[in-house]
């Protein structure tokens, strides 16, 4: 298990850590668990007040202390864990701000618990509510009056998370005036997309004959459906103009 903690004390043989997610429970990182290889001085790597992401390697109930390691935590794991930790804090703060000073102040922990139980991270639940509305909260068992108050805070403080789908399209023409035909083709595609009210689409040049198609929206399903419409329209126009268009995902 990965945990987030704050270094509270440095010793010659390691560092004491207060676990932020477990009400300040005490843990310890031995000098040998700070990094792979030899560590001469703990203070060369850790300092009091520093936030760390560590892996739990041993729990000793008798000593009431948890042993941690930094050696076996990858940079990617650190980033993901810290994001998860910060998102949880944000979610709790939003619920707290929404209900503090209302008749439902005593429901703060219960609402947060319901979000935490039903989503990978409570903040994901708030994002879902922002996208789909109050129904998301009601389905969790949150009372309508509380959901109404919470939605106001969500709409103000939760920024929509966008999904993007990016493809490359290779456009070629064997005609003598192929360059101009391709320019006309792209222009016609853009106009057709506008006529069909297909929005949130960018068509940009990479380097001829390669062009980039990007669809961006907060609803992942919308992104997929829109890209299918874009691809079908561009292939249809390509056939009409005797132009070759080949799509591939961008790495």
C-alpha cells in the first residue's frame, strides 16, 4: 500500500513520518529504505516538513509503528498517489464548504463517505455530478436538499475534466494540381462539419501530407461519437473529390 506522509523528525538511522491519511499515525523510514544504494546522511535526502509518498513494508502492532520504504516507489506511482491524495482533500473541502453553516453540517462526513465508497476517488464523483447533474448524488442516497446545495458548490469549484482523441490523417492526391485539391478538400470538410453542427473539432497541419484531427470535450462518449462522424464525413468528401485519406491514431 502507498501512503502520503510528512517527515516529522530526522535521526542518524532514519526518519519519523506522520501519515496524513491516517490521523497522523506514526511511521518510520530506515536509512536503508531511503534509496537504492548507499546513503551516508539522511538529511541529504529528507527534511522535516517534507511530504513523501512511501510504501508500507511492515506493520508491528506491538510497537505501534509502521515501517515505510521509499526505495520501491516509482516516479509514476508518486505522481498518481499524490494526485489521488490532493483530489481527496479537494473533494472533502468542497463538501465541507457547501454544508458548513447549513442545517446539514452534521452530514459532511457521511456525504464524503458515500462519494468515497462509490467512486475510485471522491473527486471523480464530484466531476461526474458536474457532467451529469444532481441525479448522480441522489443515486448515492444523498438527500435532495443536500444534493441541491452541493451542486451549487460543485458547479463553482469543480472544473470539467476534458477528454481528447487525436488522430492523424494522411491526405494525398495524384492530380497535377494535387496541393490545391487537398486545400479545397480540407476546406470543404470544415464547412461540411459546420453545416452538420459537429463541434469541438480541430483540423491542423503537421507537415503535408499529414494533418491532425483533435476532438476535445468533457464527455468521453461524445468525443468517440464525434470522431466517428468526423471520420465518416472526411472519407465521404475524399471519395467525392478522388482523394486518398487514411486515418491512424497519434502516438
